[in-house]
């Protein structure tokens, strides 16, 4: 496990983690393309491979966007430009991108809008990375045939919107919580179906949310874990009312 | 040819499995060290393709287990890794001790190349 010591070391560790995380989608794109060129695939397999290549490209793009945002706040010590962003819209877009990935693991992404302020003060690219990181983590660590619940709602803290992503995993021990959010390294996932990853997604979530003046946390819940981020509301009047 | 493919990433495993099947080979898949050893107890295979990084017990631990049983020692192994050869701190001699015929860097190896490699090893 690599521990981050700040500044230059932090960015080097992040880049190493990103390089590691880029390898699986790269291997998939190269390999699926190789099999598609064999001319032996039936139409169903061909279409499935096209979909998996598209998902892998999205994953690579998201890793690059995340590194770009982290580079600004860590290496260049800049603030991310803050703008009003519709968090419900970001959730819908990210869920759409990751839907086929969840289906590959026989999981279902369920968005349940609570009564909330949809518009938060944030940075769109960074917020997309945050939501993608949380949902991707839930997919990787949840058991097959499970539901992943994504819920934007009002935070108990006045003036903040909360986004909760609840997964169905073996659960997170309290002692693991700070380690998960503060360390970066190759961690094995508890379910053998999902391989290993660098931990970059959750680490980036923590760093980006901090830079957006928000808060991030995780708590064990019966049958899984509940990750949440809280971000400042942009307009008190922008209430999102779920369709009845 | 019958292969035991030990790969924990579900999508990569499905891709390699499809490739070998399209090439007319039989594939038994496994996603963990313990499961792979259980399958080896029941199935006779010509070749093992083993991912170095598995959750729980690693691929290297699987190699140790394979080396402990006479029947399994004879099975050639292709070891696959996400990191390049120069960053893997295992000598060629030690790899050979565990019947590792070839170590491949996954991102640079297509399924077609892996299949050719496997066919060459089993034909020898």
C-alpha cells in the first residue's frame, strides 16, 4: 500500500495509480478489437464487444479527466472554476455511461431522487469524476445480481445537497474507512469477480470534493456500504421535485 | 487443447475465453486461487494461463501449490501480468522451477498472440 506524503510525491503516486488503472480498459479494447477482426464473431457477440469497447473508452476518458482535475488542484495549486451544476443531471449522465458496465455484472443502477436542490456550486468535470468514481466503485465491489442505489437528497447540514451511493458488498469496517479515503495503492476487492484496482477513484473523490468545499464520507449499512458527498447548494429556489 | 484460465477480471476472462473457444479449444475458467486448485482436482488440462494478481491468494501462491504436486508440476503455465517483466522481481530460474514457460505482459498481448503462444507450448 502506498501512502501519500503530499505535493510532488502525491502527484507521482496518482499518476502511477492512473497508469495501472488504464491498463485493463486498454487490454480490453486491444483484445476485443483483435477478436472482432477475426471475422468469426456472431452479431450478438459483435454488438456486445462494440458496447464493451465504448465503455472502456469512457473509463479511460474519465481517468484522464480526473488526473487533469487533480493536476490543477495538487500540482498547480489552482482552484477549480466553480459554477452552478445540476447534480441530478450529472447523476443521470454518469448512470447512463455506467449502465452497460453494471449489466455486465448483473447489477442494476437505481436513481432515486429525493427532494433536493438540484443545482450545486461545483465544477462540472470534477463533479462528473466524483459521481463516476463513487458509482464505478459500487459496481466493482457489489455482489452480482444486486442493486446500487444512487440518491441525491437534501443534506442534514443546512445549505448542502447530499449524494448517496449505496452498494451491496461485504461491508466496510469502521477502521477501513479512513484508510480507503486517504491511501492510494493496489487493493484487492473482496469479491473475486472484480479484480483489483489502484484505489484512485475513491482517493480522487475525496480530493476533488475537498477542493469543491464539500465533504465526503462512508458508513457501513446492513448488507453493504453507503458512500456520500455533500456539496453547497447554488440556489435555494432550484428545488428538484421528483415526478410522482 | 484444454486450458485452465485463471483471471479475476470478469470481462478480461470472458474475452480470453471467447478467443480460445473461437480457435476451437476448450476452456475452464476460474477467478481465484482456491477455486482454480479445486478445478484442477477435477479437470485434466493441457495448459494453465494464470493471472499474477488475484484477490486473496496471489498467482505466485498458486504456482507454489502447483509445484507441490507431481501431477500438476508437469502442466505448463503462462503467467500473465499487468506490469512489465523488468518490474517483476522473480528470476527466470524461479519461474522455470514452477513450470512457467512464458511470462506475458497483458496490455501488450492480444488474444490471438496468446492463443498462438499456448498452441506452440502445448505442441512442443
